[in-house]
């Protein structure tokens, strides 16, 4: 990253393909989170949902992936998120990060980023913040 970073600038922007049943099954195996609400449609319907839905941590992983595509992992000083809404099967997610503050700390220039993950209807699924070192 250069010294040309400015407040309001979008540093993170990445879109992902629709979330499929296959993706949820793969995530179950990779994460060890086998909650049937994410893979068993009958279970989801009995719980009052129209279908299975994504793991919140899968959505967070997408945001982390988008962040590390834009900023080298060794430059990330903090990364936090808050779940905002259920992410339905088939959602096409877009992750973004906008600079909200530039400051100095620990002898290095840093940027605070406001992070969001939204679906194609522009509904925020995940909101968060990251602090990154600028080089």
C-alpha cells in the first residue's frame, strides 16, 4: 500500500459466487460445524426456516479472504465482525472495506477500515472493522 490512501477510499472489494448446498457441505467438513440447520432442509423447515442457510463463520471467512486479498496478512493489526442477518442459500456476497480513519500507532501509519458483507439485495449480513498497517 502506498501513502496515497485517503479516508473514504475503498480498499477491499471482492464478490463471491452464490452459496450452494455443496459449499455448505464442504464447509461443514472443513470446519467441523455439522449443525443440521446448515445442511438438512427437513431440520431447517422444522425449525421454522424455509431452507438451510449459511454458517455465519463461512460468511466471516469470505470477508477475511477479501481482506487478505487487499492487504497482506502480516499488515493486519486487528479484524473483528458482528453478524447482522442470516445468509440464505444462493446468496451472492460482496465484501467491501472503506477507510474511515488514518492514524499513527506503534511507530507506523495505520488505517481503520469499515467492513461489510452484503448480498445481492444490498442487505448487510456481516459488519466489522479492521486496522491495517500502511507501508
